[in-house]
């Protein structure tokens, strides 16, 4: 099986590509290596993948329509895992056009490539951010998600709508993956675990938003990848009992599916920080701040559908995950404990 992984130089993409290659699949990865964060980290991730014989990398911006068309025509992928996107809620407040180019235009080009080359299954990254102002917990894919609080979230909801359209019109099987606060080794420098670890080791205070009164369904990257790998084989089919427009957004007469991939148990922000402190063997100095625009006070994934479809339940708790991240961070930066 030949699989395209978009965003392969990214955090989840590089971890997934390594797993698929070790499982014996042929992996082709694309990434534009933009400078949203330190490009050297992206290149280091790719360098790890170069050691695997059945992985190839193509530098490509998915907003390049002709380039994407050529890639799909030349490679004839069996499955596609589309993870490439402009990430970050706060960055979307100041750089909105980057989200349109990457998350809307890029997503459309991938859908078109899958349609014309008759890809068997497209899985794509959505986000827990789509739940926006939803007050009902845990968040379930049957919930209404029409009130996003950031442009990033709006583009991810748009991705789901675009995918449904292609599933309905062209019979393209699509699966949306709503990821919940992913962390772990090789993670993004703009994410909380990376920021907190770096600041604590450097003796600087950490910014704690909403005065610490927040919780997140922190999900270790290996659990995310395991969910993707299992869902790769769960190709959606039309639901004969659902109309094209149904009162449950995760059901359709089209071959379309949505899943939450989260740990399924929210952790308070202060507990998360304490796990990092324990792994580092150091206490942090806190700089308490109000809630940031576009942020939400809590996330919590209902993973019932994921378990029903795959038999998998994420397993790695935040204490173990924080310890693994800190070990990687020290190794990567050459820091002696």
C-alpha cells in the first residue's frame, strides 16, 4: 500500500510516517517547510525518516494546485493522510491569510487529487477547536459545532464540510480526525509542554492563562498515531439510515466519518504543569494571565466512536507522557539532567 502523508516534517506527520514505514507501507511525504516555527526542528524530524528505506520526501506547498495535481497523477496513492495545515489558534488572530492558503486552498487541492486519482480513503486532520463555545462535555462528534471562536477553528470546520461535499458528490470515502491537544517528543515549540519545559529550564516564569483555571484533554502523540493507523483501515461507507442532512453531524448517507482522538480524560492546567515540574525535578515560577482571545476554558473528548470502530482507547497518561517529553527535550538540546 502506498500512503501519502502531508505535513510529514510536522510533529504528528513525522511520527506517523515512521510508524507506517515500520509497518511495511510505502510512504511518500510532502511538506513546504514554512517558517512558522524553527525549520531546523522540521529538518531534524525528516533526517530521522531518511534512515527508513520506504519513505520518500517531496517538498511541496499544497496551495500549488499544479504541483499537487502532478504529485497525485505520478504517485497513484492508495490512501492519503492529510495532516498539513497552518496550526495555532493565537497565530490566526494576526495572520489570517496563512490559514486560508494552507487550510482551505491546500485542503481543496488534496480533495481534488483524491477525487481524480480515485484514492481509496482520505483521512484528514480536524481539531478539537471546532467545538468552540460548546458547553456540553465530553465533546462528541454528534454535537453542533457552528460557533467557532478562532479562524483556525473555522477553517477546520470548513475542512469537514468540504470533505462531506466530496464524499456526497463523488463517493470519496473521507474520515475527519478531531485531535485533542497533542504533545510528546518532537513536539511543536509553540505548544504548552515545549514552552513550559524551556522556560523552567532557563529559569524564566511561565505564562499561565485564565489564572490556571483551564483543562485540556492532553493526548500523547503515540496514542494519536495509533488511532490514525487503525482508522486507516476503517473505510467509511454510506449510512442508509441517515439523510444527506441529518440531525447528527457525524452521520451521513455519504461515505463520510468523524472521530475524536483524545485521551478521554481532561487534565487541569496546573496538574499538567506539576507533571512537567516532576519530570524536570524543578519548580516553575508562575505568571498568571487572563484568558486569551480565541481560547476555550476546557476540552474533553468523547472517544466512544473511536473505541467502537477500532477497539482502541488511548493509554498514556500525562505523568508518563511528560517524563518521555522531558527525556527527549534534554537529549535533543544536549542538556545534562
